């Protein structure tokens, strides 16, 4: 695990560099995209590079990590709509090549299995962007999620629903209780992983992820076993680390 602590602009650039690297390395790269607030500065930076530098997403495919179950197709917080608003509609990424689990499927288990097959058929994810929940979840793999889990129906913890109420006008009851989420094993299959975390609220989860024993009680600890993970943190998110693991941005890889 490469752990980097830096200012907001540097973090956004480092995250964008990882996705740009994948876009330049292959004609048909597969991007793994997170929603939520953490990756937004990275997407803003990619949009800027597209507009000003001609960075092209034309050959790319993208897979989202997760989706709420039951939000109406046009709901602004449906993750497939969120990623359109934040990235896809601003760049030359073909919306038909952007995939999310189908949270409106009648048969959710079948939709989960189909999603897993789609990722495999695309050849797997080249670079996966992740955020982390205050309870240590990645995607919506809440505490207790098995490390060998694949895309499946999940249930959000009360903590996650409270954390995400800010996207639903502050109303916890408006936050769906169920989701479809890539599993921890699905995420671990990505060739490269870049996780972003900002703010004091993430510090405990970050400490467990980087320094804690590997345990399903803190799902992000599974990442300790991945060969190519970069963790991009601001000072507050890094505030509980012993700091032995932190490396300068320049040495953190491509
Ligand atoms: C979103 C996702 C979640 C978020 C996490 C952090 O697709 O999979 O794991 O990354 O809940 O959310 P933010 O970034 O809003 O703090």
C-alpha cells in the first residue's frame, strides 16, 4: 500500500493521473468508478484535462461500484445518474459503455450475477477508484462482508444511511436500505486501486485500513492484500496514522 498525504489539488491530480494512465495505456481501458463525494475533485480534474488537453475517453468502458436498490430511474441520487452528472456528460465517454448494477431489476440476484459477468467479459478493471465509509466499507461492503464476496444485494448500515442522508436533503428515511454492490473479491480483482479519503470523519477507518489487523470488521483492510493500492489522503484523514507508511507523492507510483 502506498499512502500519500497531500493537499486537495495534488490529491485530485494524483487520482486523475491514475485514470489518465489507464486511458493512455490501452485502446479499450476499463475504468472502475466510485460515486459519493470523495472522487469528485478527480472527476473535475479529468473533465478539465479533456477540455483543455484533449484527454479522450472514447475507447473506454466504465463500471460503477454499486447502486441503490429501488430509486426511480430519474432520481438524481441514483448512482448511474450521479456519474453522468459528474463525469460522463462532460467527456467523450459513451454512456452506453458506462455500467452500473441494475437497482430496479425485478430479480436482483440475477442482476448481480449479470454485472459480475459483464465485468469479467470486459477483461476486468484496469484502475479502480474507491472511497471509504466511516465504518470502513468499500463500495457498499459493510462490516462483516466476506472477503470472497462478489456482486450481490447488500444492506446499508444505519451509520452509512446517516452519512449519506446529506445527499437526500438530510432525510435518513429517504436513503434506501438496500443496494447492489460489487463484492470485496470483485474489487480485489482490479489491477490497480486508488482510494481517496478526506476529513476527520474518515480517520479511524483509514487507520484500520492501513495499520489494523485484516478483519471483516473493517472491510477496507482487505486492501492490504492487494499488490497495487495507492491511498490518497488529506491531513485530517491521515491524522490517526503512525505515519511510518506514508510516502511522498512522487514515489507513489505512476
Ligand atoms: C460509492 C461507494 C461508497 C463511498 C463511501 C464514501 O460508490 O462505493 O463506498 O465511496 O461511502 O463516500 P463519500 O466519498 O461520499 O464520503
